[in-house]
């Protein structure tokens, strides 16, 4: 008799551009044990959304593990990772079709799922409040590629171009630092952006990110809402001090290894991060980032899924 297997919904893992959600999908595809998991991905010419909702549910898998917020609505075999509920909490940051789709499917996916996983206690509370279901918290990890390197004279912002990243809060920060601010991250058609004076690098290829993080004097994360805040940990692993807003999951992710402040206080905090606080933040950041590994994320995910298979 064939062993039961779990299908990994790799729709997000095969996307050309990688953000936080795609990072999680790729890492889980690479690290979940092959003896239990099989990767399922859309064929090249089929729209991913259509494949996810119509074709993926036909799999003979015991469970379908979807690491990127969405899963087949009709299936009752879902294990879904819901990173946050930003589109439902703050529809003003997204296009109307995107919000409408999430409003239509996300509550049903969450309620029908065998298990909902999320990435932080903040998101667990949000999911309980907005979707009315309990979620199991498994934090994200940091890739081993992110390591300290030689510093250059720039401050870094990493994230997709969307208004919730709150880059307008950095208007005085460049002057306070006396160095250039650069932003790495692409625009996506369903996200509403904002106009800033920061130098935009656009999408930075994955293989170039470690050097970009390592070279920065400081990472700035003024976001108004984050389900986790992976760039903070990636910067810490790169020996780069972090200044983060006291919003969403950022205080939880950063702990005491970053300067966590009100968005309007970024200029003063950023200056401290590259001067008086730099040495402490670098050391504390390296220690904190080392606690978050993708091996741990994969192991805890597999343990949670195994519990479903054996009960």
C-alpha cells in the first residue's frame, strides 16, 4: 500500500521575483523531507490562480501544504500558512480586485483548513480576530547566505513598493545620517505605492541580496504593518544594525536586538544606530538572527503536519 504523502503547493515558489512569502515557499520546498512531501507546481502556461483552485485539489495527496496565504478553497485537506491579514485589515493599500478576492476566499480557506500556520504571535492574534480561527505559530528563518561583510556608506530599505512600508517617514533620515538611502524591492500591480525621494534600486536579484545587506550601515524598517519582518533578521545576520517601527510583528521579531521606535523618531534612532549603538546592535543582531533558522521552520512544520497524519 503506498505511503500517504503531502503535496507542497509551490505556486509562490516558482515566481520570478522573490518577496517574503516567496522566500518561505522556496525554503520549504527545498527543506521539507522528500520521503513525506512532493512538490506540485503549475505548468508554465497556466495561470497560477486557476491551477491552485481547479487542478491542485485533484491531487491524491493526504494533505495539501500551501505556504503562501492562499490554498484551494474547495479542499478540506489544507494546511495553509497565512502570513498576515493585511488585505482585510487595510484594504486601502491594495487594489480593489485583490481585496475582493481575499475577502471572498480567505475566511473559507481558514475555516476549512485542517491546520492554519502563521509566522508570529501578532499574526496569530490578527487571524483569530479577523478570521475567527486559531493558528499555530512557526517563525520564519534566515538563510545561511547572509553574513557580515565590508561596510559601505548607505542606509538600506528592503521590501515591496507598497504604502504600508511607510517610506515617507524617512524624509529627514538621510540628512540625519549624512549618507544615501537606497530601497530594494519591486512594485506589484495589486499594491498601492507611495512617492518618495529615496533612490530606488527596483527588484534586486536574490543572489545579490547578501552583499547588499552586508554593505549597508543600517537597515531601516518603518513599516506600519508586518506579519513578521524578515528583512530585519536578514540584516542582523549580515552584521547590519536595524531600526524598526514599533508596529505589527516588528517588535516581536526584533526583540532587543534593534532600535524599535515610533516612525516619526527614525532620524534620531538611525543616527544612533550607526554611531553610539552600532557595536551593541551588531552583536545583539548576530545572536538573535542565529536563533531563527529555516531548518527549525521546516522541522516544526513537518512535526505539525505529521501530527495530523497520525491522528
